[in-house]
């Protein structure tokens, strides 16, 4: 882990049980072996779902759904190519 990231100040809405969720999200995205655009969308879906109740509520849920819609659109196009 990069020491710059390790020692930075993490906002409380990005923590679950005191742990930085961003590192967890990055691991999930990496393990899914997605293309860059798909990974970006998945990252944001997860991020907004994690923080919604501690930050901007419905606004964050709407953002998460927007990114999920984008992910589904891109993934759907890729899925059709593989059929």
C-alpha cells in the first residue's frame, strides 16, 4: 500500500467500523477484471452506496443508480459482442 494513501486523513463517511472503504472498493474493482470504463462505474456505484446514509442520502443513491445504469449499458454492449 502506498504510504501517501495509508497516512491520509479519511473522511468518516468513507469508513465502516473505522476502516477505509475506498481500499476495499479498489480491491473489488480489481478482482472483477473489468475494462477501465466499467471499473470506474462499478467503483462509483459502490462508493455512493456505502456513503449515502452518512453523507447526502437520496442524492447519493441517485448518483449510485446513475453509475449503475451506465455500467449496465456498457456491460450490455460488451455482453452482446460475446454472444
